[in-house]
C-alpha cells in the first residue's frame, strides 16, 4: 500500500510487532509498575498503617515547594492529580504526610484526620527532585543521555555511577553482558558507618572476578543463577540487583579490609546467642579517611550476625533495619509479585464468571468483537508511520473504523 506508511517497516523491521508482542509489552510495563508500587492498587491512603517498613513515596512540589513532605500512591492520584509530582520510588519507615500541617490547610481527601506532622519521617534532597552528589534531577532535562542511577541501601539517595567515589566505573561489579553482580550498593558517604562489614568473610562482597571465572563456572555447572530484572530497579526506579555470593572481592574491596583482619574462626552458620564473628564488633573503627563504596553480594543480609551484642551495635549505628527481611527491595518486590498474581487470578475468575453468564449467541458476538478489534489494531500498526507519534486522533480513527465495520455487518 503506497503512501500509507507500510514501507517504513520494510527498511526497519524491528519497529514492527505483533498484537501478542504488544500485549506482552503492556504486561511487562504493568509488572514493572507493580514492583515499584509494591502491588498497591492506589485506592486507600496508607496513613492508617503507620510507618510502613517500605512503600512507594511521592513529593508534591505544587503543594509543598520546600520538598519536606511525602505522600503515598493513593494520595498522589486522588489528592494531587495534575500537580508537579516527584517520584521517589521507595522509602523505608515512612508515613503519608498528605494533608498535614505542611500542606497549608489542604486536607487529605482520603484520610483527613491526621497528626500535624510525622516526626519519624526522614527527608532528603530527593524530595525536592534532586539526586546524587551533583544534585541533578532525574530525568535530567539538560543531559543529552539519561544515565542510569544506583540507589544506596543505607541513605536511599540515588547516584550516578561516576559520582560514587570510584576511580573508574569499570570497578563496578558486572558480568560479561554488563549486568550488575551486586544486590546492594552502600555509597561512599555511608560506608564508614558500615565499616563493621569488613569483619565478615569475602563471601558478602560482590566482585568483578566473576567476569573472568563465569565461563569456567558455567562449564562446571556450579555458577549461581543470576536474578531476574527488577524494576530496578531499579533499573531507574528500584536500583540495580545482584548475583554471586561465592566470589572474591575486587582489588579495591581487598584494600578496604587490609587494616582489619577477618577472624579465622568466624562461623557464619552459627545460630542462637553465639556471635558469628568470633570477635567484639564494638572494636570496629569508623575509618572515616576512606570513603569508598561497598558493593554487596546477593543474600549478604542473611549473613549478618544476630546475637544480642551485634544487634545492639546495629541499633547504635542506626542500621538495625539491615536485619529486617522486609526492609530489602528483594522482599518488597516478592510481596508485590504475590499481590499481582492474586489480582490476576481474581480478574481471571471474574472474566470466567462473566463469560459463563452469557448465552451462546452473546459469547459468539463478544468473541467476534474481540477479533475485529485485534484485526483493526493489526491493520493500524502495519500501516502506521513509525517516525510519527500516536495521537488521540489516531486512536479515535481506529475505533471509528471499527464501528463502521460493525455497522456494515449488522
């Protein structure tokens, strides 16, 4: 069909896709959104739940230009629709601020009865739309190319890879395909607080050594299976995730531990009141002179000792949440997937019940309508000029053509 845009796909085959691929793309985007939002359907304010272990948080700069307030997903949709919203991805131990004293008398539409403030909430420059040590927004309107950012699991700020105190971004543990080999980043600003991690064996550190040994490991069938992509985040919203626990540290990470020897009798399989480290964790120095980031291997939190002495130390350091399983992004996304699966099962059940309630003729008409819709969408995609954006007029034309065809057949 000359002049209808179909020739554009002849020279650029990758721009074309089937209805099935289109639906799969939509489902992937829905899954990504569910992972970021924790499976929250956005219908109820989370305030009643108190300071949630982890939830998606948003900042409304229209209502609070100072950027010292955050709202839940439901309030961002129902109370701040059309406002200038900053997506903060997830924050730990946060309670929805919507409608409190920071909002100048504007009450929350979903939960108007709230305390004037939430004193246990923590705020940083992310709430103003700034990230990293450079303080730039994301997406950055002045950047020619958007650079993926990594979230620190301690301060929860997001950093550009070349702004975390490394000599080169090549020091970041990645596999041969460039995928991250670490579960968590502890940024260079937070690493002194977590200096006690040097007391643990090398297994807790992610390593670039995986690059040179991965093929040999695959041949021996002993390599650990890498994680699925998370929305990661990550990815832009939830940070990059993880792999191997059994490799050695990078040369940089080995430098971290030179001044603190790992106890030879450390028993990471021990349990109960006995300390896994075999030494007093309180003797760990902060080592403030070295501010290098830590890249942590998958499952590293499970390795942390939970004896009374160590727990008290974590509490004094302000990092006791590290031994709370629900604090991790991995657990947050696991719960989100469970909620999504339950929702899909409920939807499937409702659809089945609806179809069963129809008579034979109605079922035929419904299925015929669905096939007509698929055919019309396929025709549109095949004839559409991929260099142009899809407009509301284009969508309206699809449904108008569909209606005309139905009229001719009726």
